[in-house]
C-alpha cells in the first residue's frame, strides 16, 4: 500500500459523477460490492466487468478508482478506445497498486495490444497488484488472438453490468437533476423516458443540455423544451443549447 494517498501513476482526472453514490445500483448491487472490495483490499482478485454500451461500466471504473485513491492506493486508469493510443501507455506501472483498463474490446484482436496487456497482467500478478477491466463482452467472446491473455482474463472474477430499467432511469434522472438544481415534474420526466435515447450517457448529456438551456432561458424544464433539445441533437448533433 502506498504511503502517498494522493500520488497517481499517471495524471488521473475523474468526473464528479464517478462516485458509487452517484450510481443507481438497481440490479447491480453485487457488482458494486465486488468493486468496493477490489478498491480497498490489497489482495483482492482481478475483476472484469462486461455489459452493453451505456450500461455504466465506465462510471463504475471511475468510482472504483476514486475509492482506491481514498483508501490510499496509487491508481492508474487507462481508456483504450481513445484515438492514437499506443500499447506503450501500459508501460511503467511498477508503482501502481491498482490499474483500471476501460474499453478492452477496442483493442481485442490486435496482437501488439494483447501482448502488452498479457505482460501487464503478469507483472501486476507478480507484484500482487490488482487489475480491473471493462469490456462489452466477457473474455471468451472478445475475439482475442492471444490464447494466454484469453485464459488469464477468463480467470478474472467476471460480472455482467445490467442496464437500468425504467424505474432505475427515473431514479437516475431525478438524482442527477437535483444535483444540478433542476426540478423535473412528472410530465417532463415521462417525456424524457419516452423520447430520449435510453443509455445513461445520453440521459446525462440531455440533463447537461437542459441545465444550460434553463439557465440561459430562465425557464423551468418542460416537455416542450426537452423536445426541442432532442430535435436539435437529431438535426445537427447538438449546437447552441440556449437557442432552442
């Protein structure tokens, strides 16, 4: 365990909404319990989360990293679906207590990346560090070309992240709206759940846009305003929110 609670292996900036408290557990209580144990226990096993896009995997990885930092461990977070990323980003991890690897599926089938991940796994295992992976599918379904990496990832404790149902989405929207100082009445909430894309990232992006628009226009959220924001997003991929 590190003696420098705020030391990171690489600069790590985590969004405020990354904390476990900002995640609606719904059917994922067992996943969160496993992540809390991983974050705070030096001898915890390696974990692999899998689930569809927008199910909250990245949020949970951020939360686990924040919990590990708070417990005094050095942490490294690597998101593998960033453009131009090279396998060398996984080098020099010998001082890291815990490493989180997001979007593992983005490099599956690329031998250079798979070899780098295999070496990382072996190095962390040897130094009794711990790894946390997230991907859109469990290890056997990722299409890995390196059998040794596949076997090691298959040996990780594996959890499926279950997407929120409508009740969970409503709870998330109300919680995040309150954090932004917004009040969503029943018709507006129902409109969002009916017409907005249903993944968590899209719902949070809509709330951010709604927050900006209500501040600029000095009006409360309404179904009409939400509809205009959704239409603007369909028409031109966003634009200037206050102009709705």
